[in-house]
């Protein structure tokens, strides 16, 4: 009899999949997220979305704009829930200064890549990025297709 390992749930809550296609990732940071109670409950249920989300630095504070956390019907009965409210990201002063300095440079911006659990805390992986040109996107897609084709060939000859 073989014992099956219990399935470990993924720590990732939401990913910004479009980001890797649209941008060159220069540098990554891990930030805490200041959340309300109903938001944490919704994130446990996996009701978060990071598409069209970006990071704003204002007054030595970092903010997450445009993220969408859908409120649960059961969790937020006594609170007026705003699913797209601006959420504060928690970073060290050194990291905030570095991000702010890089954003001031031409062509660089800061976007969130993923929301995930780290222990009982919710973290947001943010990245300093530069936009890709159309030919870069095509090259990335061509590489991805070639790698997929190589894997097919290897599977066909191995089996």
C-alpha cells in the first residue's frame, strides 16, 4: 500500500500574470500589507485580483492602488466594504527610498507581482520594472513556444 502525501495548499493568493509579459523585472521586494479583517477572510477564500494594479510612493509611504479584494457575504455584514480601496504596503525606510529613487528614473515603475501567505501574514511581492517593447514581447513568446515544443519532443522520444 502506498501512502499519499497530504496535498499542501499553495501559499499564493493572487498573481499578476500579465506583469511578466508586459515588463522586464529589475528588482523584487517583499512588503507587508495593511488589511482590514474582512479583507483577510476574503483572501483566505482566494478572492483577490491584481490585474491593472500598481504601486504609488507618496510622503515616504508606499500604497497599493487598483487591487480588487471581493468581500465575502458572510464576513462583512457590519462593515461597508470597499473592494478597490487603497491599501498601505509596509516596507523599511531604506527600501522605500530605493524604490522612490528608481521610480524617478525614466521608464521605471513599480508593480505588484503576487499576494501570498508567509506564516500567518499576507505579503505582497512588488517589483521595479521597465516596459517591454513589442519586439521583446514577441521574442519572449517565441522562446516560450520553443521550450514547449522541446518538451513535447523529449516526451515523445522518452515514452
